[in-house]
């Protein structure tokens, strides 16, 4: 994990502001969805990019029983 040296306080509503520099580097725009993971004592934020659960492609996705699967993988199945 890479330290940034940036410290932010949690406000009374539980919000934390992501600094502009980080949003720019990670290509996070206003209203972009963010995934939240927990790993032991760490909270991990990741820009949400829906992709095929089999090949990780982001093209021609279809939702099958709550899972994203691309048309190519559907054809192969």
C-alpha cells in the first residue's frame, strides 16, 4: 500500500472528502460510483467498473441473475 500523507476527518454524517489530486489521478468524476471493501482494519475504496465476471470485459454486458456477463462469454457457454 502506498502512503499519500493526506489526512481527512470524518464529518458528522460519516463523510470523507477525497482530495482533488487523488480523484484526478484515479479518474474519479463527480457522481462516479465507488466500491467499498474491508480488509482486516483497512477500508479500500475503488472506482466501480462493472465488468464480465468471467473475462472482465466491459463490452456488451448483460445482467444474468444479478451477475454481469458479456455476450461473448454467454455464446461460449
